[in-house]
C-alpha cells in the first residue's frame, strides 16, 4: 500500500512499505516538482513509526502557536 500527499506547490510525499536490514519498515520519500531528480527517502522501522508521528504532531502544534 502507498500513501501520497501532494502540497499546493505540487511537491509530494510518498509513504510505502519496505524492508530495512531484514525488518519491515516504511519508506518516507519526497519528490520536488521544482528540482528535477530531487528526492530523498527515510526508512522508519515499524517500532519507531509512532515516535515519528508524535514528533510531527508536536511540530504542528508549535507551528500553530507561532501563527497566533
């Protein structure tokens, strides 16, 4: 299964299942529309996914506070 998010500028984030060091993981890969071939991937072991999501939520809360 793949999850894709595309921002208003056309850049996208792809989340896919993968294996890393013989263990199941997810791959977070971005694709930029303004720079040809620009992409990077981060592989997150399944036991660290909640940590990554919690970090994203925390960062979003900080951004919301700064906007006020």
